[in-house]
C-alpha cells in the first residue's frame, strides 16, 4: 500500500511539481482500479489541495479521455 494521494499532492504542491494526471489515471487502471473510482479519488483530493477551479480543469481533460478512449493507450473498463 502506498501513501494516500492527498499527502503526495500536498508534497507536490509545496515543491511546485506538476502531476501528470493522464499517467496517474492510466497507471491506476493498469493496477486494477475502476475508472470511476480513480476519478472519485482524484476529485476529492485535488479539490482539497488545489481548489475547485484546478480540479475542474483536471476533470475536463480526464473526462475527455474517458469519453474518447481512442485518445488514450489504456482500455477503459
């Protein structure tokens, strides 16, 4: 089991790192997580750390990938 996402995001924010959300999403799917579960975890933790506006931008891009699977390298479940 790894670190909770909110801890990682807080560390990244403090160090001014940028998260590759597409890679995170696809990696989670490869490790057996369901798409909606991944999005749900991202939604709450991103909102807590970065705020609603940033969360909305992340989700706009991720939702596009979920709705257009041919733009991604992972099959969505």
